[in-house]
């Protein structure tokens, strides 16, 4: 199988996944307890007002009829209007999605920048005090919930020391990076712990391999041996792990954005669930599913670059 054929087949696999997720979230959203119309009307929810608004929103139709309207809208790119914000869902997501992408991007950069060098230090000093110290610190990241780490950082660095803001997003790029620094550390800390432990184990698995010993015997410098022969082969398993944890990273963004009051799609998802805003819940789930599927695709492409046997 050529690489082009392999890439096309991977892209085509996203389509049925997208459809199945869309169908599942449509059903699950309507299984949520409560009523969207009652949540919107509140104390003004008389029987007449509820019936009138339900008819205006199309919520008085059968589930099958609503499903047909939903699928037609997805096919045409029309994801409907938000029941709570009264604006097109695409406009609402376009305003919030960049915030989450920047947050998860910063968290990923932080995690990889910290995990890769520390994994080398731990592996090259296996079972000695640097290794034990690094693993002990990251064990805290593995065992601590994201919301707890966020609350600790928020209390210490925002409330006590006042080095960072307690929430918000900012206007300029500098303000945005400043506001998202603590949330990115919160989101990336546990991710860095997972990457570090996996990469450390992979390095220990290849550092004494025959091709590494042969590279050293040829007289190559230690830095070249580590970069070309050890790191490249050790990253194959770690790249797979990173791809698998993209979904967890986006899921963690929901909690992180709620703790730090960041106006991203994670916080929007929580608010939409509480307000029973079906169009936003459905659209956000589909968008996140596409993002995770594309992340898996990028992971496979990177794996194919690291190990050409993957695309065969």
C-alpha cells in the first residue's frame, strides 16, 4: 500500500466515525434530565409559553423529525442557533474555539518541553537520585486531579502572590498568554508526567540496543547517538501515547476552563449542558470529535515518518 492510498483510507475512516458520534450525541443530549424550554423561561414558564416556544424551536416534533433536521443541517454546514445565546452556533464556536486551541497548544508545548529532557535525565540516571526525584515529582501530577492542581496554583500564584490573574482571557496576544499561563501549566502537568514516564521507559528499552552500541563504536558523538538513534526510536511509542491522550487533554480543558473562568469551548460545553442547549452540545461534540480524529491522523503521519513500516 502506497503512502497516498494509506492516507486516503485514514481520511475516509473519519466519515463513519463522525456520523456515529453525531447520532450518539443527538440521542444522549435529549436524554439529559430537565427541559430546555423550562430552563430558558424559568419562572415565566406557563403552559402556553412553553408550548409556544417549543413550537418555535421545533422541540415539539418527534425525535425522528428532529434527527432529520439535525442531519440535514450538518450536511449543509448549518448547525442551528443556540437556544441560550440566540446566535448561530457556528458563530459561537468560532469565537470560543481559538481560546481552547491556544490553551491546549500551550499545555502541549509545556508538557513536551518539560517531559523530553527530564525523561533523558531520568533514563541516563536510572534508579539513582535524579531519576527517583524526577519520578517522585511527576507522580504527584499523575495522582492529583486537574481541578485540584488548578485550585492550588490559583490560590498560591494568583490569590496570594498576585503574580497572575485569577481568570479571564485578555485582549492582546501578550495578555492572552499571560492569562493562560496558569491554566496551561495546570492542563499540561499531568500530561507531562505521562509523557515523561513513557519516554523514559522507551529510552531504557533502546539505549542498549545493538544499533546504538554500533553507532557508539563508530565513534559518533554522544549527542548525535542520543538524537538520531535513541530519541527517534524511543519516540515511536511516545507519539502514539500523545495521540491517544489528545482527547483527555481536551477533556481536561473543560475542567481547567471552568476553574480559571477561561471563555473557551470547554466552559461553553458545561454551560450548554446546564441550560440544555441542544444545538451547542451537538455541534461542540462534533467539532471536538473532528479535532481528535485529525490529531490521530497527525499522530499516524508522524509515526510513519519515524518508522516507514507503518505506511506499508
